[in-house]
C-alpha cells in the first residue's frame, strides 16, 4: 500500500490548474488572484496631514509665537495658495498639505484666538505629515497567486483596481453511494442511515475555494453509478463516497474502470481512510473516498484540500505539520500512519479515547489530527507529536 505522502503526490499529479476569469472587485473576496496586479495611482497622491491641527513652517512656530490663520484645508478640499512666513492654515486629517508648509502643529499644542494661533511647542519639519507615496506608488505590484482576503481587497480598491483576474473555481461533483443512505429530512428505514459526509465535504470544498455539486445518492447497482457518472461529466473533479472497498456491493472501481477510468492507485497505508482510490475519468481527476463519514472527511482534509489548491494554481502539497506536547500516554501504533482526532489547546494535544471512523461526534469536537507514524511504540505524555489543523 502507498504511504500518505506518495498517494498525495500522485493525486496532485492528476490535477492541472484551471483557466482564469475576471470578476468585479466586489466579488473577488475569497478567490485566488491568478495574475499580478499593478497600482493605478499613488497613495497618498500628495503629502497630507496625519492629524487635525495647523499647517505651517516649522521654523516659524517658536513657543509663544503668534501666527496668522489664512484659511482652512480639509480632506477632499485643500487650501488654494501658499503658506508664507508667520502664517498657518487650519488643517484636518487627510487634507493635502498647502504649498510652503512643512509641518503640522497638532491642535492640542496650539492656543487659538480668533484669527491667530500661538504654538505651545515647536514641531519638527515633516512632523505629522504623510508623504506622497507613503503607502504605495503607481506601478506597485500585488503578487500572484494568492488568496484574496479582506485586507488585500482593500489594497486593491485603494489602488483603483475594479476588475480582478482570478482562477476559476473548480466544480467538484460529490457522489454518495449505497442502498443504506437516505437524504437528510427523510425518514430512514430500519437499516438505513442519513447521508452526511457529502454535506461535510461540500462545506470543506467551499472553504477551500471550490464549488461543490451534490449529486443524488447512487444505489448499489451499476446502472445507478453509470447515471451518476454521466451527471458528473461536466465537473472539474469527481469524488465518490463509499463503494471503493472490496465488498460484494462496492462497485465504484468496477463501474468506473469499465467506463474508461485510468486507475492510478487504490488503498493507502493510513488510518482512517485505507480504501482511497484515485485516477482519471475522461481526463477528469477522480477520488474515491471511503464511505465511513470520518474517514471521508479526514481524507478530504489530507487530499482534497491540496488538490483544490493545485486546481486554483496555488502552491500545493501536504498540509502544514506543527508539533505540540502530548497530554496523555499512548499504546503502540499499528502498521498504518494514524491520523487521530484530537483537541489542541495551549500547546498541548490530547487525542480522543474513541477513534472509530464512524464517530462524527468526536470529529465535531476535534480541532486537529494528531499523526502517529507506522509501528510507533508506546509513547508517554510530554513527548512532542506532529499534527495538522482541521481548520482552513
């Protein structure tokens, strides 16, 4: 069986970056910038005041010196004229610095008396002035690729950018399989369960920047799987849930290979998630995830999240691993790399006692997956353990 690292490498080799589309700035949040952007203006375009006060020549503002007020400047409406010797202009934050002035005397350090002011302290030249281009100059670049968050979006707006080239969001078809499944909101039969991993994976995909497409449940007959494959034909990636193991009713591999899938691998040395399958169907990447909900969602974090990064043109690879102090003693691990649901707090990590791959309650409480190497012997509290975060 393949290691997790080798399996991920082979999954990423199946995925190619998607094409680029242009969207309005307002709709660029959360998308991936596909090409560098260039500032169309300088910010600020001219020197401006950083404080409310008085624009003047620093050399004139000796303590106790009386200066004549000759006008007012405010943001969006500057003073039209120069500031000469012994003169000052009432100025507000963001207003352009008048010609001839080289400093701002803040209002708390001045005494106003009608049309004159007296400085209480002498400001230094350049004090409380934001220079032209102090934030950025026209021609400055925003590098790509990178995800567009609120701060980057604000910078784009300030650069006078209104259209943004972004990677097209991959459409991912999710196909739940199994006669035992029913849709949420319906009444399950005695031997049925409510499908859940497709909803968890859809949320994970949306957070990663993809557009999930939830397809109907495919029953355990070849005709249903073939119909599901036809519905998924226009997707950029196909993900099946369940049916990838070796049981008599696990038909996904059989049907997809008959439909032309080039199988890359099947089964990996990890827990949970051993029956993972990957390949290409008509040139479209396909992942067959386990049917157990926890196994499917853990595989979603470890394989789908990097695959979506690759489709969006981002650097793609294993999720970042960090370390924390183990908070409990553990027995020996088996032959597979074990991704244990765990709680991380204040630099300490504690895996949950129950690790059965069907327990969604445990997954819902976890904020990390603690990683145990294959055949790791007994280990005591206080050792450092690797983990990956369950949050994007």
